C-alpha cells in the first residue's frame, strides 16, 4: 500500500524534539504510517526509536517503510495508554536489544486517526465513502459504531453526540437515529449520514462542514475511548519521561487539546507531587516547564498543502534535567 498520510507540523515537532544525547530513546505513541518516525530516524543516525499503534494494518505499513532503520527501530502493537502504563514490564530488549533499559528522552503523540483510515481502511471512519459502520482502530475491540448506533438508549446516544461531537442538535439526531433503527438496523456510513442530515433543520444542511461531521467524530471517539486514552497516555508518558526529556502532543479538536493543555498546566504549574497522587510514580519533587505557552498551529503554506493540518495544535513540555529533589539535595550539601 502506498503512503497516503503527510505528517503534520513536522518542522515544528523537529524543532522542539531535539535529542540531548546521541543514543536518545524516542517513543512515538501514534506511529501511524511512520511519517514523523522516518523524519526523526533520517535526521539522527543514533536515535533509538520505539513506535506504538493499536491498528495492525497501519503498523505493518510503517514497518515496511522503516525497514532501513530496523537496527534501531521497533514497534509494539497496542493502545499507547496500556503500553506506557506497563513501561517497566515491556521487555523492550527482547524486541530489539538496544531499546532496553532506559526511559524515553522524547515522546510524541499525534492523536486521532490517519488519512489511511479515511481513504483505505474500509472501516467507515468518514461519510465520503459508503462503508460498514465500524470505526474501530483495534479490530479486536468489542464494539464498533454500528453496535453503539443500534444498541444504545436514545439518551446515551444524545450524550455521546453532544459531549464528543460538541453537537448542539444532539437530541434531534439521537431521536432520528432511534426512529430509523426501529424500521431497520443501521449498518453503513451512508445510511447514518443521511439520517443525521435529515434530522437537521434546513439552514444547517448547507453549513460549511457536512451536517454529519460532528456525529461521526463523536462516534469515533466513543468507539475508541479516545479521550480517556489520551488523558491516561499523556499522564503515563510524563511519569516515565527521563530527566530533561521532552513530551509533545498534537491534537485535532478542542476536546483533545483541552486534555493536553490541562495536564501540562498541572505539571508545570506546581513543583511537587506526593507519592500517592495520580500523576507520576515517583515520590519527591519533579518539575516540568512548558516549552510553548500557546499551542503552535500550521502556517498558511502547510494548511494549503495539507488540509488535515488546519485543525492541528502542538503543545510541548519538558521535564527539567534536575528534579526538585536533586536541587534541594544540592542545596542541603552546600
Ligand atoms: C494521526 S495518526 C499518526 C500519523 C503519524 N504520526 C505519521 O506521521 O504517519 C494517529 C495514529 O495513532 C493511532 N492511535 C490512535 N489512538 C491510539 C491509541 N490509543 N493507542 C495506540 N495507537 C493509537 C491510530 O491508529 C493512527 O495510526
């Protein structure tokens, strides 16, 4: 399969995620087709690179693309939040000997889905093609979009569409779905798009975005627990980051961006956490600093070249090279 996804904010990501030592370890939590990965591996000849993705089809594309780097690149299939939470037990040296034994120096999240999913996965992520209503990134996941649309109560459908799609007409849409599925099961993207469209008052049907855009986003987020996983994944990544390590998050809608923004604010706004607090596994003081106060966005050139970049926002944080406890220990010794 050909590469169909262009990595977004690539120059910005490269300018922030600069390895501070030759054999730094980078963890790419959302490997996708490996666009960011290829740029990093090509630029830094000693960088060790570990990729995660939960979709076996797209991960196979990345493995083929990154074969020239197989002496310092490997990947694991799975949800990034699960893998990061299990970091100490991942046995990375068994995957590739050079990957074992260290914490990540650089971590990248490029959240959401790839052009591959829209264009060639056949799993109904968009309404541009008439496909089975599925939307699972992990083909083994217990339920896809069709199960939600045909099985959830109207009130829960309305909640999903409102909370994850920020859709003001969520109740009308949920009602239309329940009426339609009473006639026959909804199984395709075209059926769902047409039901949503017919539930909209006239003026909304000719809006700038397709009337079903928000409903499709909401279902995808619900199917893959995207917000919960982003929250847990970013927190776990911060907890295992090496001293001096840098963590970057690219998000594509306000719900995701809010998660990164709040976690980064929390991490940088105070200098300590206690051992039994949810952030971090380490007792003592740990400090982070924001590397950009406002999120970075695509410039006009990238936005024109790559429409997918238009909603992208990049936030970056760094764990200080010397943790608070080490600073205090140094002061005590003076
Ligand atoms: C925007 S794409 C990444 C594109 C990649 N940076 C590139 O340049 O080719 C996001 C990828 O993350 C994966 N993904 C999304 N949520 C995930 C999760 N919770 N755990 C693991 N992978 C996930 C998707 O399958 C998709 O391949």
